[in-house]
């Protein structure tokens, strides 16, 4: 067996990790990735998971919901083990202090030393990166830009959650739990891999230009020279008071080659709109319309299999706002079943990483 998935809802860390260890025992694991509800004590969990898989690279983060082959869960730990046929090699580094800095130079120097390569010459067809952020750091945009400065290798991942409490999110590596940090894993794949990016939105053909912005707090004060709430509400044909009720159905998107990179609004604040990810002053955004997440995901997977062949594993970084939309539509069970036939692990994120930092998207690392 080259990959295996596991999950446990046992509320005791020791027992839960023991169950996961047993479920993954058929794989001679080169790498184990896991995602866990904030209900579990983070330091205890990180230590227990590393101890359960000695000699294996083990990393993960806290969640706002979990995904495992065939199921969407809440309050669990999910994990996937990969053998050397899928993950030929992997190196993991932790970057601390990302809210105010967080230099990536030592991280990429360590990757170069480990693989004896120059990162700018690393083959994006052989290497892929996974990145997990403290989901309350507000550092994702800056860090993703820096990652792009060091390498052409694709880094995909997400921001840790804490079950919508918004108090403390954690990333896990080296048997420890970290806040104000990011975990970067550089993987040398054993076979073919690729990325699925699916967001299940289309453009309404209406545009808004951010004309007054505080990028640090992700707040837009004005669109098109008008109070942000009024301009946004007018674009979707709603009243300003009603606007927050339509955030999930009508986020905004930065269009790149006809494809939206979603900017999701979080809240209205004194006539301005606070977003989950960065909106820059002068940025032109299109108003989006939500489509069927389940059917959109099925179609995206079919297209990827037609392109690269049958999939053997998927790691799904699925936005919490997509999860909330699925819940409101009664489709969580249907979404989970999309992943029945391919071993899958994932979690509901506070933001997704692919090229940059985005929202209301599923970024899925797939192995063929």
C-alpha cells in the first residue's frame, strides 16, 4: 500500500493518536500529514503524533473542520501516510515570527543543503511545496510573495483554523505546535503530481475598483470613490444593511486569464468592508456569483484525471466559507462523497495558498 488515510474522533489525544497509528500501519510511511480540530491540546497532540511515527516526517495544523475519504467531519483528527513511491523525499522547515517578519532565507538555504540543489533551478515538475500558516497571522500574502522570490516550485496549502473561535491557530512540525509561524515542506515526488484549483464562481460582469484601502488590516474604505458598503451593495442590487447576508454568494474576484482569484469579505465595519485576504489600492475586482460547489468539484477532478491519469491521493485545502456554504445548502455529505474513490485528506481553512493567498477556493494537491 502506497498511501492510507485515518481519522479518529476520540477526545483523548493518546487514544486518538493510537487509533490513527493503527489505521496507517500498512504503509511504510515516508511522510504523514495530519489536520486536527482545535478541541485537541496542540502541544500534546504534536508530540504524540511525532512519537507515533518515529523516523517519519510528520506535520500538520489545526482546523475549522476536517475532510477524509468520503466524509466531511468536525471535531476530529484526520491523517494520511505516504510511502516512498509517492513521496520520494521530503524536508520540513518552520518559519517563526511571521506576523512582523519571518525570514525565508534560512528555510530555502536548508532546502538547498538537504537536496544539494539550487532552489532557483529546482525542477517544478519534480518538486512541490506544501505551506501551512498560522491562520490568524495576517502574514500569508507577504509570505507567499517571498516564497515566489526564492523558487519557481509551486507551493500549495492553507491557513490553520480553530473551529471559528478566531482565538488561536496552530501549525505542527518536529513534534511541536507553533503560533505566529508557518510550516514549509519541500517534497520530491515519486511520480506525477499536479494542483487542482476550483472555486465554483462565475463573474456577474460588474467591476469595482478599490480606491481607498488599508492593506495592513485588509480593509477597503471606498470602491469607485464611494463608501465601500454602498458601492458593493449597489453592484449586487441589495441594500447596504443587507450586504453581509450575501457575502458568501457574491464575493469579489481578481481575474487572471479569465479565472477568479477570490477575495472574500469578512465583515462590514463603519461603512467599510474588511476582507479575509489582501485587496490593494487601485485593484480592479469583479463581482462573483456562487455556483454548485459539489458539481464544480466533480468536474474539476474529472478534468484533472483526463489530463494526468488516475489519481492515487489528494490533499484538499478547502476554504471554511465553502464549508459554510455547503452546510447552508445541506450538501456536506454530498461533498464528502466526491472523495470516496480516491484516498483524500484535508481541512477547512482560513485561507488557501496557491501562487498567492486566496479565499472561497479549494486548492488540492493530487498525486497520479
